[in-house]
């Protein structure tokens, strides 16, 4: 499928030494991933694993965009990539796997 695009405003209150805390940025990315899966008819709802790479410093108090791409959609597991972009640069990249926990 195509890429999903999600907008967010990074709150400067979560800055540590002038840049947003990594855990806060991870939360922004995971929220976009979950929302993307929720909106897909074939989406798997539960986050199974996530790997984050911090490529460039983000800027608190400014807008960002999270671009979500499905790398592989399976019946049991869906693998996604999400890029948190700001000022035309990828700041955080995530590869995540979603599935379904038992009923």
C-alpha cells in the first residue's frame, strides 16, 4: 500500500538539553503507526516489536510529519517503516512489527 502521513507538533516541554527526549519521539512515532494500522481494513492492531534509529536531532516546539509505509503485510504479522521528518530531513526511523495478541 501507499504511505500514510501523520502530522504532529513536538512540545518543547519534553526537551532535554535543547532537543526532544528520545522516548517522547518514540511515542509520537508509535502513535502514528497504531493509527495507521487501525485505519487499514487488513491492519494488525498490536505492536509486537519496534526498533528506532535516531538519525538527526529533532526540534522541539515545531511541527513534524510521520510517514508510515507497509513493508510487508501478512495475515499474522505486518512489518512497517515510519520516518519522523522535520525541516525536510528524517530525524527518527522506526521498523515495527504489528500482529494480533490472543483473544
